[in-house]
């Protein structure tokens, strides 16, 4: 059994690490929920105030005096609208602070979910007839994907109020994109492997270079 999982052992270690990080992150959020939410709300208020100040500076003093009554009603309307949009980007829940908290929570959910998924798929990989070098490569791609995807959500959450939901999402694409790519590529390779073994295509001239021969597999 130990010899079977050796090629993917490092990937299993990273998957378990993702599960541990997910548990710690859940504990942190549970014990710091009010502090995090309060900090996000305070930051949202500062962003709104900065936007209003910038808006007022752009309006000339003469225009402000001529339309003081109109500006008062407009300011009240814009203050309400800013609860739903920052930098032109709309909140999904009606509150940027709530959006941020939801994204932090998704970090925990994805740590746990993808950690379990990667571990299960790596065990399946270990029992295929792929060559050890291919299994080792899949161990790295599954493991790094499991460790890279959830933190992207956490980082996105911390940036949501300051940048807005869409800009925060765009700011973590450098981490989100490669992690998703690694996971999708790994699952595609495993699916192709299972199909090859199901239809006994390992002896096909091009494909057989990735698999043990029957002699090598049985020894």
C-alpha cells in the first residue's frame, strides 16, 4: 500500500494541508467574525466619504451655491446608492461588507471541499497504471491547485470593500487562474486515464509511453 501511494504522497500532503488550513481559517472567522465585519463596514464608510468628498471638490463653489437645495437631495440619494456600488461596481448582497465576509467564508469552504476532492482523486491516480513520473506530476498539479484556489477567495474578500467586487476579483486572477487551470488539467488527465484503462487502450502506440507495460505493472 505504501509503495502504491509513494508517487502521489506529496500531493496528498498538500491536500491534507489544505484541509488543515481550512479548519484553522474557519476557527479564525468564528472567533473574529465581529471584528472582521466591523472593520469592513468602517472601511466601506471611509470609501463612501472619500467618494463624496471627491464629488464635492469637483463641483465649483458657484454651482454649489446656485443649486444648494438640489445638491442636498442629490447627496442623500448618492449616499444611499453608494451602499450598492463602489467605484461603479455593484454589491451582490447590497452591502460590500457582507460581500467581503461571504468571500472569506468561501475561502474556508473551498479549502475543505477541494482538499477532500484532491485527496480522493490522487488516491484514484495512485491506483492507475500510469508511470510514476506522471503520477508525481499529477501530485504536484492537484496539490498546488488545492492550495492556490482557496486563498484567492480570501484575498479577494479582503480587497472587496476597497476595490469593489469586480475589481477585487480581477486583482486575484494571477492566483485564481493558474489554480483553476491546474485543477482542471489534472482532472482532465485523470479522466482520460480512466477512459484509456476502461477500454484497454494502453497498448496504443502513442498512449503506451505514459503507462506501465503489463509486465511492469504486475511485477
